[in-house]
C-alpha cells in the first residue's frame, strides 16, 4: 500500500510592502512522503514571495509534468512557473517554452544539518 501525503494547514499574514499586498492567506499543503519538511517550507515561502491571484500549488513530486507552483491564465495556459530544488536544464527549458515567467528557488537539503 502506498503512503499517503501528509496535509498541513498554514495561516500567513502577508505584508509585501513593495507590491502593496496585504492579506491573510489560509493555505493547505500536501507533503509527499518522499518530500522533506524543509522543501515543503521552501514551497510555502515561494508562494508567499509570489502571492497573486490564481497562484496555486501543483501536484509537484506526484506529477513530474507540473511545477511546484504555477499561475494559470484565463485560457488555462501557465503564466508563471515556479520550481523548487535543483531542476534539470531540460526542465527549465520546457518551463520557458510553456510560461512567459519562470522562477527557480534553488534548494539542496544535503547541505542542511539536522
């Protein structure tokens, strides 16, 4: 039997002074069984840094065709593609073909001590 994701709920009071964004976010994140807590928190931070309408968490590790986060336009095409970790060069090329804006938050848990 496959392990199920663990669900985490966060309440974030976001104040982004440069973009004049002030809101309370109630976010639900699913942590894949193979994902570290640190990587999940980097996904949360990436969401906060890029908070905007229609930004959403994707299936991430469960679906290799999707990024960790994206913002879909009204036509259903990605407008913003966000990767967390160390994506392969080909994956970044694919993202730049699919979305006009691509952001990568580099993250390597091997350098983090417990």
